[in-house]
């Protein structure tokens, strides 16, 4: 009996240790990567006082110590090393950095009052008026504030169930909606789930269906002849009585909402085929299922439109979730939806101390107005086209590149060991991310198999910086192909 218990504890220990990092190895990697003296000193301090479970330690062999931003898409570390920024703080800094107008709005608001519980304020009401005006749909809308994107998803999960009286919420495999214990149920990621060990995310009424990842179609079909089998699959799930989602004979459904990312962001910036979202939306509307889009990373002009769903005029979501670039670097999120839905529950249904606080509202109001007045959506479209030309040239010359997807400045690059069976170049991608850091570029490795770059530069990136980015990528791809023996077939 005790031997079995010891064996079980040993297995638990193995599973836990698989995630643990070694502080000494991280510091050694930083030295090997040529970190400057100030960076090394601060990294050593960070390793002594910060949890190794923090995000920075997952991105590179050793994380840089960020000091300040420059013009366009430039970041500097504490030793003055310059990096081309292909992350924008996870698509937070869409309008760029240190905009004086935003700083002035924050200072002016702070001189009055920065926060007071979740009470109404003039600046918050102005922000709400703007949000209902610029989000998709010409029907009456209202706003519910949070602080983070995870908050927005938490609010929405409760709201759609309360409004409809139905339990099930459907989402894509590999959609990302947050990492709290509750919202991890919506985020189907092994790394996210594993960190809740030994108790997995436990919402039993989350139902998943495949995202149209056409480069690696889960149905092993070709896009030209597939007839959107991914959509037909969802349709079948809702038609078949034994799934338990619907009773087609009585035209009843147990599904409250489709809560989806329009494009998959944390999964590697994967863009669905043009026909997909309109087809999925049609299914929802035919069955009185709420259609909810998480635009937390795709919104705010990132894809060349204000919202990703704006690429599909017929899609008018019942609810849209926004955050990240909304307030120019100040935490702020909002759920914007049809008034009848937003007013369906009672006061205090969800509460978090900093929701809609004055400082964030002032920053958001100014940030959004800059984004609209300077037409950052058009900038993203034109610069995205220019960037794509450079990337496609690299694809012609580099066999490590399997696929490239670009919408505005929402850029996903997939890496493979070969084009024959598209074996994911997972190790190579991790190596390239750290090598690019050495070469002066910040990128985020991502993907179902850890073999994609999700690239989201600030939208005010210059054309010269795009050219420089392509040059640096070219060098890293060349070195990776030589190091790992990847050749044209």
C-alpha cells in the first residue's frame, strides 16, 4: 500500500518538475546571449525575488530587462541595447509609446481623482458613449467594465448564462480567454491547464469545436474542396439529439452562446478562411444562440479594421469583449453588448474594485480618439501589405517557413522541419526566438506546437523598421536552417 502511495507521489513530483526552471541556467543563458552588465545585475536580483512561474521566463532562454521605448517600434533595455518590437506588449501598445496627449490626460485626471470604488464619473460615461458608438451593430448597446481581458470573459460567461437561462457555452479548441481557475475552462491550452494541477479547470458546460486551422486541418481536408467541414461539424453537434446540446424536434437549445476569438491569437495568430465567421454567425442566429467575440487582442485596428469582425459586414455580434490596447498601457477592459442583454441581471452582479476607474477611463478615452483620428486601421492595412511582401520573399528562400498569415499588422509565421509532412519545428522556433533577442528583435513564440511566431508590432512602426525586421529575420532563419540541417526538398 505504501509502495503504491510512494509511486504515486513520485509521478506527481515528475509532473511538477517538468515545469520547473533553474535560476542558475537562466543567468548562464543571459551571459551566453551577451546581456549587458546592468541587465545581468538586475536579472540576478529578479531571479532572487520573482517567481519563476512568471510569464517573462517562458519567452526566451533569458528575459531582457526593459527600460524604455523609442519612436515607432523600438524598445531599449537597461544597457541601451535597441530592439525592434514585434510584440507591442502583447498587442497593448497599438498607437505606440509615450504619446504626450495620453500622458497629459492621465495627469489631468489624477489631479482631480484617480479612483473611487466603481462609482460613475463624467470621464467614464464619455468612454461608455464612445464604446457603444464604435462597436459593431446599430442596435442599442450598453457597457460593463472590468480591469483585464480575463475579467471581461468572466463577466460574459456569467452574463450569457443568466440572460438565456442555458448552461452551455461553445468555444474553439485553442482559443485563449484568460488563465484564472474559472476562465481556464474556456482556454483549452495544455500549459494553462497543467498549471492548475492536480485539479483541472472544472466548468462542465464548456463545449469545444475545431478552429479552421487550414494549414493543419483537423479533418485532414483541403480548403478548396472541404465545404467548410468545420462549420458542418458545429451544425451537426447542434442537430444531433444525442449530443445533448439541442432538441431539434422542439426547436430548443441548451447553448447560451458561442464565445470565440475571431482570429486565434495566443495560439499563433491563426486567421480563418473568409467564409468561416459569417457561416458560424448564421448558425448562431438560426438557433437563437448569442454570438460573442473576444476582440481583446484582435481589436483596436490591429487587423486593418477597427475590429476583426469588421472584415465581415454581415457579422454583428451580440456582445464584444475589449481590452489590451484600449487604454494605451493602463489596465482596462469592457464588455459591450445589446442593451437587453446587459440590463438582464441585477446590480452588483459582478464587481472588481478598479472596474471603469477614472484614471483608466481618461487614458482609454484619449487613446481611442487618437486611434480613430489618425486612422491607425489604414496604417495597419498599408504597412501589413508592405510587410507581407518582405515576408513572402523570405518564404521563397527559407524552407523553414511553412506558412505565413497576415491581416493588417496581425502576423503569424509557422515553422516546419520539412514541407512534406509539415513536421513542427518546435525546437527551432524556440532557438530562433532567443537568437532574435540577441540580434535585436522581440518576438513571441506561440502556436499549437510551439512552432509559430505571433507578431504584433506597434501600428506606428516605420517602413524602415519593417525593412530592418525583415533583414534580422532573414539572418535568424538562415542560421537556424544551418544549425538544424533544414534544406529545400
